[in-house]
C-alpha cells in the first residue's frame, strides 16, 4: 500500500485531486443515469492511468452511493509479446477487487492483417470491443465502463471532423449497435491532466501498450498535440469546446436529417407585419 504519511504536500494534492475526480465522475453518472440500482458494472482495465483511476473512483463512489451496484474488473490480455501478465492480477488481489483476465490473441490477428508501418489502432479497438462485449454478456454485466476522459472525447470529435467528415464523438453513455450492451464513460467530465497527476501520486503499476510500436504520427497524437497547444496558448479553450458538444443547436448546422430546413417557413403573422412595415 502507498504510504504518504511522510509526504504531506503529495497527500494534500492527492486529496484535492480525488475530491475533484469524484465530484466530476459523480456528476457525469447522475447527468446520464449511467449506473442504476442492482447494476453489475464491468470495469474494463487496460493497465493504463485512466482505467486504474476509473476503478479507484468508482470504488470510492460505491462505498457511499445511495444505490447498490457491483463492480467487476476485466482485463483483456491480447497476447502481446512481453506483456507482464502478473501485474494486474497482483494489483487487483492487493485491493480486494473481483476480476477476470480474458485471454484473446488479437495481437496475432492485427499483425497478420495490418501492413507493417500502418496504424493498428482501428482494427485493434474493434477486436477488443467485440471480445469485451461478448464477455460482458457471458458474466451478466449490465453496464460496461470504459476509462475515456474529456480529452479523449474532444480528440475524437476533431478526428471525426478532420478525417471522417462527421460531427460526432464518444458519448458518455452508448447503446451498442445490437442493442445488447450499454457502455458508460464515467470519467467523461474529467481532465486528462488531473487523471495523470492522480495516477502518478498513487504510483499505479502502469502497463504501456506496445502493440502500436513507435507510430509517432498517429492522427490522434497530432490532434492531441493541437489541443494541448491551444490550451497552453488560450487557457480554458478545451473546457469551452467540451461545453459546446453539450449545447448543440441543430437549426444552426446543416444536417437535413436532423432539422427540417425544407419545411422552414415564415409565419403568416411575421409576413403580415413585414408588409405593414414596408408600406
């Protein structure tokens, strides 16, 4: 267990971060009704800072929540060469969390299909999602919790605009295409900066993802760098942008499926007033 008794500054900072992350996570859960009475929440752990933090905050909220729900941690072992299989089981046993290690050799599939030097993230994420959805059904999980945070959501928004021609992102709550699974992102309101600081102080045993190798020019990294530069030059910009996706005005965009532009007519009263004024 981590001992901060002789590190008062870090202890104070940890308390501040935990309170903020807990408040924002609780707010997101309430706003989107993410967790309900009797839910069995499958918490997907990658071994990264985000999923460790998500599990910690959800456990913290569970202890004082007015509803009863259970948490079960699940890690997908994708059989990457050199993957330290012992780290997550040892950590989860040390904190007394029920868990499953799901073994699926998606690494070999990705390496076989994706040409050398090409981005592997797209195929990897699809295979990972399919494996997790299937396992959630197997264990009777009613919700699948992923560790995406506010910055992930904004990055995805710009990725879809720049490279996909769509105005969409990662929703805090999502119904899967087959209608069987509800995916939740409890950290949707949390900043990556806070999560990173929290994870550093907590000294989580981080497991890096080496499947992508050293693909430094990934589109997501380019967008991440852009957003970080904007935030540095104009503090508060990312918060404003996140507010924007919560305040959508369909009549001021250009999607004819979302708003009836063709049926938009001037009211007779307004037209009559206009004629009177013009006379």
